[in-house]
C-alpha cells in the first residue's frame, strides 16, 4: 500500500507545482526578466562573449562589482589584527589573532583579565 500512497502524494505535488508554475508564467515581472535574459544571451552570442567576459566588462565600469567578487573569493571576512601580549613577570610573549588563546586564558586566571589586557603592546 505504501507505493500507492507515495504515488498519489507525488501526483498531488506535481499538480500543485504545475499550478504554481502557471501562476509564475502569468506574472508580468517574470516575463520582463525572462525577456531581458534572452536579449542579453542573444547579445552575448552575437559578440561571442561568455558571462565571465560580461562580468569583467561590467566590473571595469563599476568597481563595486569587482570588490564584491574579491570578497567572495577570500571568504568575505578580513583577518583579525595580530595582537601581542608580553607578561612582565616572566617576559613571555604571546601573539594571537583571537582572544581564546591557551596561555592568555591561564594568565587571565592567574593575574586577572584587566591586568592581562594591559600587557597588550
């Protein structure tokens, strides 16, 4: 029986999706976007250009396009600033980009958070 239930569920899903697709095809905004896409593709074909070529041209015209592309390639987040702490009691130096460093945490337990923060160079 489960196969027949699965069949009818999928059939209902197909009918629902086809109704949604009908509504989308009636939408004027979608029609306009599809027409624009077709015209851009025809223009690219006419001039033997790829989407990558078009993006390079557009990035030359608008620098925000190029900077957005670089951020995505590098992960989108700049590196944290390197911080250096020097323990005046032992002379030990710790360099870290984050605050959750094993040695720093030990110092904070022993000397206090404010004291360790004052050791930052």
